[in-house]
């Protein structure tokens, strides 16, 4: 393959210093071309732009790995509790470089923080690299990569093109408002009404279509609440804000849980057994499907510990009953009680809590007998096909709970059957809601 040389302009860097002791935000900029380490202070944060703040007169060619392109280490530390934003401003970008193979990624050690490409970038755009990152006294080094991916098609228009980027750093002593904070505020500021279902009293915020379950988690309920969100350039929906979500390392945080608005198609749960950790569908969702998501979307997904508790019965169970046994340890012999990963499926309790329990007095198995007040009030219902859930049957090796097309919650599903599969995941706690109002016409946007 012919080498395609691309003339690179400069990578300009903006750091920051404090401009006033009473201000929450500080900024600073430089146009120096010195090729030495540049150390600046941003409102209590020290930023070391390794190898100088500029990259000049470099030649880029398509490479097999990002490490063979441009890389820059950025080390940050602070003397107090400070939060950092780091953006990359597009100063100049010739049209020939606006291609999906011209990429950027920033890492914290081996962890990908965010990334993307410049196919739709224009001069003046600001690309978020870090957002609301807490900086401590222990130095943290991030590595920024910019490269042309030689594993993709590289059009001839990329010859002899120029670009300039500028890194802009800002710091604040105020903890950023997370997406979970934003959703929680919508609920907490709304008027509440008490709703009793299966002898459990819930707080409902009817004006915003939200309620609080027995675990203190805030959920959206109703036939069509304003819980739409743009994710992976698709419509997804917010199930709710969940407390004490373990990332698998013991670190517990409050995080947003989302589900794809539509199924990705009908798949078997597994070929042989109801063990999620090795299930065919689990492997697909956390392999092929996960890798098909945009880089930006992948970086928003955090590992989570998913509970795999099951039940041997399916009649007489209400939302609170499902919630309890899902988080229990009753499983078929040898089955896992927990699994740590990124993408799974909804629980039966997710489907039932998404319904209006002020109207529905039936157990899940009988939701199809009161369609108007039960199944038709749950936004998680699929009107055209039955859906899988994550929850196994504890009395056998083959059964899984599901939601029938009729709206009934039942355990009569063999894992080798083919049912609608709706990906469900927890966003990282640092993800912010940057716009939108949650309607399908103006969904929430994430950063």
C-alpha cells in the first residue's frame, strides 16, 4: 500500500492559571513555541504538558496502531478538591482530513476515557476530552492520541492537508452536576402523591412521570414519560437513577440506567442453560454489539455488578416482590448470583415499576387481564413481540423470566427460544446531561 503523507500543522495547548481568588472558574492561554515541558497552574491544578505545548511540522501517515501517530502525555495534580474540564478546539481542519479514519482518543492509563473522529468536525468546534474530572494530590497522567487509522480506507483527499488543534483547560472548585443529579432534581422538586400497591406505599411525582421504588431508586413510569435520551445516535430511554451501583471493584455510586428504545432483534438467551455469565446473548451484547457502538458511547458505559437472583414461582408476584428476589441469592444449583459487565437486559421489576401502580392492582402474571390499567401503562412493553429479562428461574436449569407480548410476566421461557432483546446498561457516574427535555422530539443529550 502506498504511503499517504499528511502535513500536520501545530497542536496548540491552552492551560490555565487563577485570575481571581473569589472566582469559581479560571483560564489561561499561551502561544509559546518552546519545546520544553510546560507546567501551568489551573485554579489549584498543576498541569504538565509533556514535551511542550506544541507539536509542529510532523508528517502523518496511516498507521496500524494509535501509538504510531501523535501522542501527548498530560499530567494533572492539585492541592485541593478541584474538578477539571479539558477540551480540544479545532482551529484549522482542511476538508480532506474530514474522514472517519482520522481519529483521536484520550486514555487514563489503559482506560479509554473518550474518543472519536474528525469526519464531521469544523473550525471552531470544541471536542470534550475530560469533563468534571476530580483532580487529587496524586498525579494522574492522561495520554492523547491523534492518528490516521490505516486499518480503514484512507481516501486520497488526505494527502498534504493541514490541521491545528488547541487544548483548553478549565478548573472549578464546584462539583459538576452529574446526569444523575439532573434527573434526581426533576423528581425531588415535583409535588408527590402517595400510591399504595401490594401493601407498599410509594411516592409518585405524577406531573413528571416519576416514582421512588422500595430501594430508594428513582424511576420513570407510565405509557410514555419524558425519559428519552440520545445515545449512540439513537433513541434510548432512562429507566431511572439507581443507588449504590457497584462497578465490580467495590466502588458504589449513584448512576443512570438506560434501555434502548427498541429491541435490537430476536435472539436466543442461550443454547443450553440459564447461566448469564456464559450465556450466548450476554457474549453477543458485550462483544459484537458493544464493539458496534460509537467510541464516544462506549466510553460512557461503566462496568456494573448485576444481580442474578431468581424465583421458582411466577404467580402472585408484584413489582416489590420481583425487586427483592432479583437481588437475592436463590438460584438453581451452581448458578451465579452476580455478574459484572457492561450490557445486560431489563429485570421483571424494571418492566413492572415502569407501569402505573396507582392504576394497576394485578400481580405481574395477570397484567394481561387488565390491559388498560396494567400492561398498557408500562413504557417498557413491546407491542409486537415477547421480551427477554435477565432473571433466571431458580427451580430449573433452562427457564428465564420474560414479558409475553400479551403483557404478562411469566417464567415459561426456555433459554433456546427467540425473543426480543433490549440492551440495558448503566452510564458512568460522571456522565452529564447537557440539553434536551426528555421528549422524543427533544431528548436529553449526554456528555
